[in-house]
C-alpha cells in the first residue's frame, strides 16, 4: 500500500503555489506510505542547459564539489541541483564519477528536479523545502515497502530518461523478464525495485519513437501485474491503471489544474475542489495532459 499524488497546473497564476499544494497532498498520504517519500517538480529551465539532481551521503559538501568541477551547485539537504550546458553533460558526469563516487545522479532534464529520502513524507517534504518550489507540474510518492528494503534507492520517483519520471502503486509480476530485455537494450535497472523497471520500460518505448501516451498503451500488453502509474515528462503528466484497477485512484479537474491522488482526501485541500469534476480513472485507459497541446 503506497500513496501517489500528482498535480498539473493549467493556470499560470498557480505556479508559485505548486510546491505548497503538493506538500499538503503528500502530508495527507503519510499513512499510506510511512517508510520513505519523494517528488519531482518541473520548474523553470534555461535554454541549452540541463539540470542534474545529485544525491550524496549526509554531510556531502556540494559547494566544494561544484567548485571542483567548475559549476555552481544549489544544495538541498542530501541532494543538490547542478545546471550545466548540454554539451558538457557527459564531461561533468565523468568528473562526478571520478571525484565523488558516492554521489549519484538521480534525475536529469531541462526542467525536472527530483528528491527522495527515507522518512515520513511530511518530514521529507520539509527537508527539501518543497513548499517553496514553483513550477508547472509535479508528482510525488509515499512508500510502504513490501518487496524490497527501505532505502533511498528504493524510494520513488524513478527517473530513467531526460525529464521523465514515474511513481507506482502496485506490483509487477513479470519485472524480471522485462529487466533482462531492458539490459539487452542498454537500459540496465540499478535497483531491485520493480517500479524502476516500469520507468525504464517507458524510456525504452519512447526512445523507439513512442509518445508517452503510446508507451503507456504498449505497457498494457507488456507489463503484467497490478499497478497505477503516474508519469511526468517535460511538458506532460500521464496516468494509467492496469486492466483490473484494484489499486485506488481518484482525479479532479478544474479550469486551473488536474490533480491525482490515491484517495480523495489527498485532493480535498486543493483550491476550488468543491466545484471540480471528480472522477475515478477507468481501467486500462491512458490519461494525459500536455502543456504543448
């Protein structure tokens, strides 16, 4: 039993409030996943630059690390965001691996920043100051570990492609076979978590030319098990439940936003919720909102 939240803003005036709104949603989902939590926020980016979200052991001196590789780093507790020119990304990644092998890149993209840690979701949100973040959309997860250890590596979201991440409630029964396929395709899965397999599968499909919606459609044929996925991309936000749809899910849409929660109470504090169109997403149906549409 885990908790998922997602928020896609249609009204630009709400963008400064994105982090505060998502933090409240995560807080409500604490009892569905008290082990660990994480979130991805799609904020402002700079043309020609990529954001690398770094995660290091407690006490990592990110400022010194940035000085060592010649780029400014913005620390947030055990994480930090490093913005580098796209042309220098490979060089910077190699330098990080050489200088700071204990520091991992957990997310990369033009706009996405990704944070996750072990602990109560409300505490994790406060550690990273989620309430201060602005942006166009965000997804979050509260985890109750059932099939792998309680570690930061096992926390969601999982990101396996640029500006792409996934949160998942459920269990995949054929993740071992999909994991082998992905390894052959050059997409090794680095944790034991089946949710990372799902994220990498979508990356694999999108590298082959699928849109996110098409990749989610293909997952209905290729991924077995019980699942609800919420996925973020640079411009969009997608939701999919498996054909049986045994995992709870509810959505709300207004002129200002589209919101997702594992339970309605995660949405109850949102502005204008009393006049929202509230509905349960149908089984095996892809829902997708895109700012470019």
